């Protein structure tokens, strides 16, 4: 009896082993596909801190490393990436930069009327000729490009996001033919995509805002020959910001005073975090949460932000600033303060949302009219080194625990975001 049943039991055991093997292979394939994001995230959580005096990568290359996980580029995307390596313009007019200059980065979308106002205001800024102006475009738009090419008041370098959705009309990061729309069920409709926490699928036009900002930050700090070894502050402004004539001198003063006046401050700001405020008018410096109008920080702070790529790229909100306020800054382990003056040196004038205001009939600068008075006090530096610092300890706005407004639920967007974080890391 035993001798007859042994082969049968042995055959069943073999079948079970084969079945288990097949299941393990399938499971492994699924894990390889779905865990890419988790693996990328873990890289940043295990990074060690780098000190203030750490040096840039000695093997730096302004060309991104060959990352097979980035979307396959078309000819247009490749041409823009090559254009990003061109030297600044106006070197004949402004051959040198001032010592310890503060680089200015203006990041823009597709609102020509807004951009023209911002450029006109920058042309009147005292000291603007001493520095480099980098203009980061969310893709390529002819009208925007024409405005920039007319700038003569300083060195200017243009960079173009080569993975902007409008550059990929038929594939990710743009719209793929089989992408889910609105609240479609992927299983039922046999479409591709992951919904956000509210059940909505990705909108390329919306997610481009966060992608552009993160791509720009990685490129400006780590991917450009002009700034890869810049350890000073970089000032970031947007196309719907009006910059006062005293802005550059004020930001210079703030960054100089920050180590003594507010050593725990991460940044300096030209404007209050409340975009509707014009400042308190006190004879005092102000320390509050970092605003999104005219903010400046150095490489040490950038490295701290970069190490939080996992938090930034996984938070379900398409706004870069809300993502920073609600998840990145809280992860630093303490309040994140920015130093500013009691009177604004930059104002947000846009009344429209992202990618609006492009056409003549759609201009929405204060309902079609921009009329902002610049007072004499806005033309000269108006900060005093003798002033003390008023600290807003109980900061309002988005805090840790806020779940986000959504729009950032697709795993493809999260992966692409993390891949941007690795573009300029040295190849192993």
C-alpha cells in the first residue's frame, strides 16, 4: 500500500511546488512594478545630512544622467533640453556679475500679460544689472519667449521644462489615449491611472504646476553650470509678482542680517506670507512662515528640502507651496521661519488661476487693468540693522495633518517627481 501511494504523493508535492513557484514569480513581477515609487522614496529617507560647508559634486555635469525611468523624449523635448545648456544672453552688455550676487529665478507658465508686467517691474529694480536672471518656462510658448528675448537690463538665461505635459500631446506626462478621466473606474472602463483621495484622475494641465517647480528647483541648484557651485541665496519669483525697485537691495540686506538677527530662520522673504498684506509698517523685522512671493534661501536649505523628496512627491496636492507647508516643512522637526521687512517689496497681482489670462479678452490683472502705485519708500532700501525681530510664533495657514486638495494621486506623477530628484545625482 505504501509503495503504491508514495509516487502519487510525490507528484502532488511537485505540482504544489511548481504552482507556488509560478505564484512567486507573478508576485515578484507585481512588486517590481508597484514598488518603484516606494524604493525611490526610501532612498531619500536614508540620506544623511550634509553640512553647510559641503562641496558640490566634483563630477558635475549639466546634462542629466541617463535615467531609463524618465519618460521617453520626443524631438521637441530633446531640443529644449539642449537649449537649457546655452550660456546666458547679454554677456556683452553685462560681462561680469557682482561679488556675492543673489541669483534671481523667475518661473513662468503661459500668461504673457502677466509676464510683461513682471519684466517691466524688474527692469526698474536697483542693482538688477549686477546679477543673473534665470527664467524657467513650463514648456515652450512663443509669446512668452518673445518677451524674454527683449530683456537687456541684465544677464538672462532661459531654461525650459523638457517634460512639460503640452510637449507630450499623446503620451505621459501629457494625455495618453487610454488615460482615465474624471472619476472613471479603471477596472470597469479599462483605462489607466490612479485616482486621488477624492476619486479624481490626473489632469496634466494641473499637475504641471508641481512638476515644473520641482524640476526647476533640481535643475537650478544641481543642473546648471551657472549655479551648481552657487552657495549663496537664490531669490524665487513668479510671473504674477510685481517687484518693487528696492527689492534686490532689501533681499541683500535681509540675507546679510539673517545669521545674526534670526539664526533659526531658513529663508528671507520680500513679502508677507499673507499675499493680501502689505506689511505691518513697524520699525521691526518680522519672522514668520515662508511665503510664496519673493522667497530666497541657500544651498544648505535646498539640501534639506531635497532630502524630503519622498514627502514632497507623495503628498496628494497639486500645489507645490501647500505641499511644502503641509508636509515638508513640518518634517523638519521645528518651526520654519523666514525673515522679512515690515513693508512689502513685492506683491502678487494675479486674479486668475493657473494658465489663465493668456488672451487679450482674458486679461485678468485686477479685472483687466494693472495700476499699482510705487511710493518713494519703495524705491530705496528701507530696512534698518538696529531693528529687532518680531516673531509670529503661532503661524496660521496649512499645517501638518492637512490631507491636501488632491490632484496628485497618479503613481506616474509621483514617480516622475522622484525621478526629477535624481536627474543630476552622480552616476554610480
